[in-house]
């Protein structure tokens, strides 16, 4: 019982210190909309296919301290237990781009705080069609559905994931973006699934 109380106290202390030290706020709807628009532009998505204004938060996460690792590991990507994508793009001492161990708490906070995100319509260019429908249960024949993007603490690196579901087929894509001189630039993208 004492060990459990000590562990909970330690956990709360770490969370409080992390929030005090970083004082980094989770991305706003405006920042999220900007990165989604950049993903559409830089991945050359068909702007005749509407995007869903409501983002999907597939992440289910409960923080658990990993004694072996010595920190809070990143959350799994979804309830099927697939590995979280930012494990594929870890930053190193030579390259500060990407995610590091300290980012794991910030990512967890984004996942917990950004449950119901709706894109800011006034930021989306007129040439991009939108639909204000349920992201998960909709009757659209063609629609791009975006997951809530995940940023590192510096907010200079982000991962955007989207699906395109059409009658009879579809596909999923993950895009890595880096902020360089105030502009988001696509670094890499790859397919996650195809029907």
C-alpha cells in the first residue's frame, strides 16, 4: 500500500513538473487546421473530394510509467494496439527533428485534451471542399477523414494521418511535416492501408 502511494505521488509530481517546465499548450484548432490544409496542399489531394470538418481521435491512452525505459512511453496508435507512428521518427542528438522521450507526456496531453476537434472553416481556402458530417458514420461516397494530428513540444514537427474512403475502396496515409522558417514542409509520407 505504501509503495502504491509513493508511486502515485511520484507520478503526480512528474506530471506537475513536466507541465511547469514546458508550459507548452496543446495545439489550437487554428494550428491544427493550418497543418491539415498544408497536408492537403503538399500531398496534392484532390480538392474536389471534400474533407470532413470533424477530426477523428482514435487514440486511447492511459499513461503508465515504464520502469525498464525509465519514462512514460508514447501511446499506442489505436485500440488494436498498433504501434504509435512517432516511434518511426525519433530525434537524435545530431538531429533535433522529431519526437524524443520528453515529448511523450506532451503527446499524451494532446490526446487527452483534443477529443472533439472541428476545423476552423475561415482558415480553409475556398478551393478545398468541406463537409460537416460525422467523421466515423457518414453517407458520403467520397470523403477525406483526418485524425487529430500530433505535434512535438516545440511544435516544429507533426504527424498527420488521414483516410480516404470511397464506395468499394479506400486508403490511409501518414505524413510527417517539419516547420522550417515558419512554413510547414512535408518531409515524408507513406501509405498505412489500401482496400
